[in-house]
């Protein structure tokens, strides 16, 4: 008997931003596994289903439970916000499952936090960008520093995930300092908390004026490149570099 | 009279991957502007609308047309595949519009190529990543080289957009060479053409065996980091680093 495992991204949270494929996967499942906040986003679809709710810190446990149920032949959705393929559940599920011919896996992509934060701020991601998580739980801090340095020095627009938690406050300050060493202090910085939900808070400040106390684990931070600027209050990065005009005429 | 401008992302192409908000924006519009391939994705919604189809190279012209119509008080959707906020139409529209109180703009995000390619390959974007466009039309090639070098040396998973066109074939070879100087030749590389459409072709090879002749402008290339590996034929990047000290001392 073959089970099915859907790893489903619900996007930023609002129903209108979810794909039909994501909703169909949930509707087609016998069991839905996820953190409570995510389950609440599709609560109306769960009436006839087994629901396994678990805390934020037990991602591996959730993946194991879901795989176990799929191995029994059930259709199981592992749900989360954003895109499960970006810092999400897709990896842990595929790694734990390994080579198992009895379980069919489908990764159902969603609108990632990067895209929803960008839409709230304007158009900051019009040029090359990096995504860097500031959580040093599974990654050496020295490597994170090296990446911040690389992103800042090569003029990437940079999105910071997991920028700051109650017990982890110095990383965002270190990031700010590294970028200040490479970019104009007036470079736009956008912070978006709970993008595209009812309680969204988005702010645009600058590298110099960034108020890190407003930033927590639910915030995505976007730092502009050397060309980023405000257009009518929106954070916009141009598609190219001014000197490119010369290059075109060559 | 206030016009409305929706800048709409349709995701990878299949209707099931589109958000309800994107479809609603198109349905609510008097005029829909886009490249023919994108219009075909929502052709059934266009019966009662003015449709402005234009070629791939006239993005600015398209943005200007759409703004002109919105200034006449119309509801206008500018549509494209993927997410308009990532190398898309959101920036040109906001820049050209400037400060105009008579036009309300809404950026409607979609599932970006990065996410759809990742879902087809497995889970390559589980750790910090960069997106770099190899097109040097508007960006100095020296800056693109600097970014490739930065991404390769700081062990970012790297997605290459616009990797190769008929007349522009050396950039992908230069990228391959730069990554080979920093990573194991057996590092997984995924190429996805027309992700999640009927004619999708996705391949997993390695830095060393990558066949650049298979790559064109419709292909997204994803290069793994030092920890990426194949799990049951899928391209997976772990969420963290197992032996932190080793990663640091290289």
C-alpha cells in the first residue's frame, strides 16, 4: 500500500495568497500535520481529518510522525507558511524518508516570505539578492559572518531570515555593522513582520536608523543594494546599474 | 478618477499554482497587459477585456502603456509568470509611476522560479542562498563575476537566472569555472526548464558534468553548497552544518 506525503506551503497566510494545489493537497489528506498557527490558516478544511499539532521546535519530530503515517498508507500533508522549499520542511522530510518506494512525496511550493515581504515594501528584489538566516543554532556564527561580508561587499540586496529572538540579539547588530562598512548609511532597509496578514507591520528605514528593537523572529529584513532608493515612499531597487548604459553603446 | 494597477505574478504557469488573489486581480481588470505566453495562461479570463500583448523585449513600453491606461481611470493588470517582485515588472512600474495620487498600485506576489525549480529538484534551498542573473545587458560583467566569486567562496547555494541565450554563451562557463575553484566537482547542480509546466525538463548533474548546451534563457540553474547531496535521486541541502569546526577552517 502506497502512502502519499504532501509538503505544503501556504504562503504568507491569507487564503487569497494560497495556491489551489496547496488547498487541494490539504483537502485530499487523511492527516494534516503542522504547527498550530499554520493549522489555523486552513482550519475550515480540517473537519473530517486527523490533525497533529506540534510546537515550533519539533520540526524533525513532525517530519517523522508524518512519514510514519504515510508508511501506513495514509495521505498526509505537512503544512507550513511560506514555501516549504526555502528554509522549510521539504529538506527534513526528504532526508528522513530516504529511499522508500512505498511513499510518494510531492513538494507543493508556496509564496515565500521573501516575495511577500518584497510586495509589502515595494520592489526591493529587482536585482541579485541573498537570503541569509542569522540563526546560529545549526550554522557556525563565523560562517554567517563570512556570508554577510560576502553579500555586503558584492552589493547584493540581502534578506535576513530569523534576524533576532529574545535570547539572540547581537547578530542583527553585527549584520548592520558589516553592511555599514560597505554601503551608504542611507541605504534603504525594510522590515516586515507577519507579511500580508491582518496584523502586518512593515517599515522602511535606513542602515543607519534601523531600530533593531522592533525586529523579532517573525520579521524579514531586506537591505538594499547601492542603487536602491525610495520612490514615492516605496523601496525600489533598479533593474540595472547606470554605467550599463555605456556598456550598451559599446 | 482613480485607476488601479495590479502587478500580478502567475507563478510557474499551471493554474493550480496561481493564487486566488492573482486570478481575482485579472478578473477585476478592464485591461490586461502582458507577453503573449503569459496571457495564454489565463486566456479563459480575458473574454470581456481589452488585451495588450507585446514582445519580451519591451518591458518598459508595457509598463508605460499600463500606467497610461490606469491614469485614464481603468483597472489594469500587468501580468507575468513567477513573482513580479523578483527580477520582474514591479520595479519598472513603480519607478515609472513615481508619485501619482490618481493610481493605486497593488503588487500581487506569485510563486517565484526559485521556489518552483526547487520543488522539482527536491530541497536544494534549505540553507542560505543567492540569486544571480547572468545577463550583462544592464549590469557590468565585472560585478556579476564579483558576485559569483562571493557566492562561491562563502558557500551559498546559488540560483542562476538568465544563464545562457543563443548569443550569450560564455557566462555560464565562467560561472561553472568559478564554482569549480571553490567546491567539490561532485557538488550537485540542478537545471529546470519550464518548471511545473507540461513540458518541464529537470536534470540533476554535478559541477563537473554540467552540460551547458542544455541550458537556455528559460532554465533556472541551482548549484549546491558544500553540504548538498543526493537523497534517493533528489537534490537536498541539509538545514545545518554537521561539523562546524571543519567548515570554518577551510
